[in-house]
C-alpha cells in the first residue's frame, strides 16, 4: 500500500463490517485512483549517506464518531520512504498540541528498529534521527518535562519521546505544514497538493525496463531488505511496495 492512499484505506477499514453506499462509493474512488497510478512507484537513489529521517503528523478529533485523532508517520532513508503508517490514536486528545505530541510516541518503534538494523549492517547513524513535527507547542512539550500542569493527565507511555531525546536517539525539529511529508496520511488533500506531496515522497512514474538483479548495488540490496523486514513487523500491506519496486525499477538502481 503506497503512502498516498494509506489514509483512505485506513478510514474505510473502520467500516469493513458495517458499511453503506457512501463507503462503497469511496472504495470505488480508491480503486479508480489505483488504476490511474499503476505506473507509479517509489524511486530510490544512491546518495551514500543512509540517513534516517521521520515525519510525524496528526489531525485533531478527525473521527466524527469517537472524536479520536489520526496519526501518521513516514520514515525515510536518503529522502525515500521505507515505512509509513496512518492510524487512529488509541485515546482522545484534549487539544491539537496533545494530539501532535502523542503522534510520534505511537510509531517511534519504526525509528528505533531501523537504527538498530542499520547499525548491525555497519551503517550506524552518526547523529540522532530527526523527527519532523509541524506543531511548535508539541515540540516544546517533548523537550520540557516541567510542564506538569498541562500534561499530568497524559498517559506515561506517551512520554517515550522525552526518553529518546535524552538518550540521543532522536531530535525533534519543526517543519512547516507545507513541507510535511506525512500530511497526506492524516487527511484528504486537494489534487494539486496531493500531486506535490506525492513527488516529495519520491513517488514517480516508472516505466523503465526490468532491472538486472545481479547488477543491484549493495545500498539497494540493504534498502530492499530493510523494507521487507519493516513490512513483516508493521503492516503486511506494505509488502506491496516491494512488488512495485521490482516491477517498476528506476535506472538509479543500476551501477553506472
């Protein structure tokens, strides 16, 4: 499942047992989008740095029934996505700041595991992994443990971000909403913004001939292994990314 329609699939999955005509029409819309983007895939380029980054985002009380917020995360390696999630938060947030603060805590395992895996492959991350958040209050909350009066009601498990910051594993940084890669995983976007977000995620039309697997670089092999392992540990539907990559490879996968 590609990131651009992960939100739609996640939303529709909530009504898989009790759906009506509205949900059926929405599902057919997703199928039409899939048919129109069958030639699109993720492009992985060799840059040599193998730097992990994470983009986290959240809406606020987007679910009209439970009033829970949606959480999204995109983990990239050298600016290309290797893991992504779009799901409903397990609790009701009392503010947009709280929703944005909870968002990275829900999915930080998708940052810790790749760091450990790359270290085993002798590609240890030299710096803390940057986690991009588009809410200044949430960033201050993650770095300031003294804000007890406004945060004492938040479950202890959602303060996991603070521990990782203190341990030097992550660094929370502000990013404008217009540059937030996880934006399309929390809400539907207009066509122009969706196309722009798709390009920023590294999704391009790939119609080049099948690549010779024997000529794949070590960097590409490591990336493919990482994708397969993350898919097995997170969402089985993400395994489709591997099939897209094999079916529509880019020239960047070949040795010069």
